[in-house]
C-alpha cells in the first residue's frame, strides 16, 4: 500500500527531510507558503550562509544552551560532516573560517539554498505553494492537513515551520498554533541571538563602525561575569550588534529584571603594561600634537573623540602635557569601554527564537510527537536553540533528517 508523507515548511529542516524521505517514501508533499524555498536561509550570515561548524559533536552540545541533551540522537544521526558531504555532492564546495565556522567557498547563501532545493525536490516530491491552517487527526493519529486552498491526506506529517523571527521570510510562529491544536505545549518564544539596545546615546555617533579582534565581557547585576567572547562587533543607531553581541544576547536570560553591563576591551592582545608602553611610544612620536590627533595608529578615527571624552582628557590638550594619571585613564577606557543594556530589539529581528514546542512531548530518538502518532517535528519550531557559529542550522538539518529517517524506519517495518 502506497504511503504519503507531508513536510510543512521549506526551510533547511524541511528540505533535508524531503530529500531524505524521497529515497524510500512513495509520495512526498512539501507545502511552503513562500514562493522560494529556503527564504530565510538565503539571508543568513549576511548572505554568506554559515552552513555549520567544524567542531566535534560534543562541542555542538556545549553550544546549545536550551535543552542540549534532547539533541544527542539528532546530532549523531546526521552530523556536520554529513551536511558538508551532502552539499559537496551537490556541487557546493566549503571552507572553514575563524571559530571553525563552515561557509561555502563562493560566499553565497543562494548557492546553498539552491543546492538544498535541488536535493529536496528530487523524485517523488511535489511542491505546493500554500499555507497549512489545520492538522487533521483521528484517534490521536495524523491523517493529513488542511490548507487555505485544499485538503491533503497523509500517513505521516513533519512540522518544520521555523520559529517567529524574521516573519517576512515565513517564520511567523504559525507552527506553534498547529502544534497547540493537537495538544502540544508551547514554551513562550523569546528572542535569542539578537541586537541590543543600550542606554548610552553616544552609540549613535559610532553608527556603522565595525570593530574586529575585540573582546567583550558581560556582567550581571551582581557584577558576576556571565559571558566573554572574542571577535567582531558593530555599533548601530540604537546600540550594539555583530557576532559577539548576538552570542552574548543568548546568555541574557532575564533581560526584564537584570541590569547587564557589556565591557569592551578594544586591545585584548595587550595587557595594561604593554598598552602603556605602546601609548608612550606613540606619544613620543606625536608629542607636539593635540591628543585628538595622536591616536590614529591605535584606534579607528570615529572612536577617538569618544575615548578621549570618556577618559576626561581635553581633546586639544597637547600630548607632551598629558599626565601619567590621564594616560592611565585612557588605557582604562580602552580596556573597559562599557555599555549598559536597556533591552533587546524586537523579536522579529532575532536571528533565532528561544522557545517553541516542549521537548518533553517529543521523542528525542525519533522526533515523533508523544501525543499524536505519526506527527514529527524538526528545526526551530522545537524549544531548542544554540549560539552563533553554524550550530542552529545544524539543528535544523539533524532534526529534519532524524524525523525523515524515523518515518522511513516505519515504512520498512510496514507500519
């Protein structure tokens, strides 16, 4: 007897699920409301697509702050090496960059999305551009789906609709309502990996300034360091963003009740003493200049007036009259430039959301619902999320694959 599987959602989780199912399932229907598959994938990593990470699987688990143990089976059933091999078989060559991040050699997210689309729409797969509005069940068993335009019968359904970040790409939280309608609990979605609004107004003066090779430390209300990172950040009109800031946001779990401070070390490679010697050399070279014109070799031009102001040094004071105390104040500011966190940007701007379908209601070995038979979940719709570095996309691939393979196992067993 021929069997039909429906995959709801054409993101990375859904596309991997479809391509996997197509090998053994008689009929696969992919329902995606966007005209393009992988719409969100096409804009990830600033259009470059951080495909996965080159770390070992235990390191993947360490980079998942929310329900990491739930992902053991998924991560081991379809690894980072598996997605790299699959993409390379589809013509996408990869490279490894800082932080073991894996990117396409072409730096094109479109190339990755197109390759996964090709994989997803192989034999036995029908793509339908429509929106699922209801899951159909009978005696706690899935029987199909109802869309805005039609009804489709199915023996198995994989829900891979994403979270509620970037709603214009289709991740609008609709999957949560579908899961709730058949008895699942939803952990309230919150933004994760999101830009931060600061209390300091001077950030506007630095809007667009990108800093590389800096180190940040995040402190909570009790002045306890909760996170540190090295890499790149960006000043915006509202506050701060960029890779290290997005990762830091995932650690700020109680944004409404905690007062977080981010300390930025502009020169992490130099300790206080070495930086003092370096500044003394620069001051000797520029001794007849004003301080405002003597730091060009040490700091980005846009940052100099702010650092001098926060160090309480008159910007037109001549270098040869700068006191030791003023010089040390300058170093302190460069090693500990502080911004205080006011709030997160709106959840729609989050790269991913924390929250979703409660994991205790999903079988971690199969991704099957414990409430509705033959209903499976994959990707960001589940209450799991990770830090930046390709880990979240790997969650999508791995859970999509495991859900599909679990259905294939049932097919092989005649279920």
